[in-house]
């Protein structure tokens, strides 16, 4: 990899050419999932540089200077870095200016221990993380700093959150030649590799045939929901995070969509509601039995699906499973493949130069003998 920190930095640890990395990932997934699938594995490539729209760095202080740090390959150690080739171009451009402007500012520099960048179409949000109480003059100083760099800045300390300006994070995704506008949260999940995310959503749209309604669990801010909604009559989409659901509802309006119902519920709460084990105020005016789901879409966290979710989704014809952890995907497929077969399998290379593998699997119910 063309990075001066490669070999030392604990973030990118997979060397070799991109073609070699691709072959390695395909070989691993083919071998690990051979009992479920022996068809063609689709591979969606990433750019090797400037692909990450989110990035986090530590801040190291000596007597006068500050510097960015990353965790080192050697456990428990840190390395100093000046640049990171995988961050999106607007972040790469800002990194030296942010450091320079912080270095000369005692109020903003003191007890700063980390920074997070998020780059989207509407601009860059920089979050500054502190081990100190932020006093009443802090916001003015933050505003001057943010204006100078033409960004929005957010300072966080225990129990405190100060913004330089009103926060509006809007990203635009182009999927199958259509632009979608998505409002994002600063503190909730967003897909880190925008170009691969667009390919992943397009792949999921390509999995839809003979559709009626969609049930989506773990929907976040509607990243899949909004672009997939036109493939279905109605969509029920649920998610545990309050801020993600607030944005999902905003995104519904931003994109003039009128067939999606977003609900803030954990996956297991929704399973209890379907089984009528519990009543929920949020469902008072909703009859879950009115939906006719032809497809289920799940994009769970690394832990994968709970037994109650598996038991429920097994009753439906088509399951689109997006997974960020091949180990839990495999565990869940052991169960799901008792009733379903894998008809499509894709690898989305969200993180070049790392061992991380994101998969997409389309499962269809097995024909009855
Ligand atoms: C891998 S992210 C996917 C989000 C979204 N599909 C996207 O593409 O941006 C997983 C999501 O599951 C949510 N989540 C975590 N545990 C959950 C649970 N028990 N029930 C429902 N949602 C959960 C997280 O808040 C997060 O938004």
C-alpha cells in the first residue's frame, strides 16, 4: 500500500496488490461458505485511496505541539501520523489545517484527546473530544475556528455537547442513476465507504423480484430503505437508535416517499409484537397483520441475528442478508439454510488493505417436495 505508515499502523494490515487482496478474500469466503453456496461469488471493488468518509484519530501532546495518532500494529502502542491515504479527499485536505489551527489555540487544544471527521455532500463535520469541562466562552472560540476552516465543529466532553453552528449533515447517494438525499446523525451508524455503499444498495435492489411488501430490520437512517422503497408496495422498517429513526423519518420526506413506515423498536421487540406477546403504544394504530411481506432485509451489527429473529424470518420467501461479520453470518446460515437456499452471494470490499469482509446473501425458500 502506498502509505508511509504501512507496516506500523494497526488499521491497514493487509498488504499485496489489490488483485491479490481480492483473490484472498474470494478464496476465504468460497472456502468458509462452500457448504451453503457453490455458485458465482460477485465481488464489488473499492478504490484503494480516499474511500473512508468517516475517520477517527487520537491526539498526542508534547510541550508545544500536538499530533494525530493511530493504534499501532503492536498491541497497546500508538504511532504518530501526518496523513492517512484512505480518508476521503475533503478530510485529507483538512487534516493539516485542523492541526495547525488547533496548535495555536490554547482553549481548543488543552485536554483534547481525539478527533472524528465525517465528510458528506453538505460538508465536513469535525468532532473534538475533550477530557475537561467546556466553559461558556468555548462556543465562540469553536465558531471562529470552524468558520476559518469552512466546516461545522462539534465539541464533546462528558455530559456536554457544543456545536459551532446548526448541524445539518446531508449526503447524496447515486443508485441506479438516481440521486437520493440522506440526512445523517453525527453519533449513529453510517456506512464508511460511500462508493461501495452505493454498489451494495444497487445489488440489494437487484435482488428484488415478484415483490409485495418489505420488512427491514436494523434500517439505520434508511440507507437501504429509501432507495429500495420504490421496489415494494409498502415497507415496514425498524431500528433501535432514536437519532437514526429521526433521520429516517426526515429522509422519507426529503425524497418524497410515501410507502414506508419507520418504527423505533429493537428487533426482538418487533418479534414480540408480531407474536402478540407484548403490546406497544407505538403500534396502537398499526395492524401488523395487514402487511404481506415478500422480502425481508436484515443488516445487523456484528453479533448477527438473534434466535427469535431467525425463527420469524424463516417464514418468508426471500431474505436479503447484509453482514459485516462472516463468522456470525455463517452461524445464522446454518439455521436459515434448513428452510432456505442461498441463490446469490456477494462480497462488498468496504475496507481495502484490511481483512474485513462485508457480504450480501440472497436466500430463497426451498421448494417443497
Ligand atoms: C450495520 S448497521 C446498519 C444500518 C443501516 N442498514 C445502514 O446501512 O446504514 C446496524 C444497525 O442496527 C442497529 N441495531 C443494533 N442493535 C439493534 C437491535 N437489537 N435492534 C434493532 N436495531 C439494532 C444499529 O443502531 C445500526 O443502525
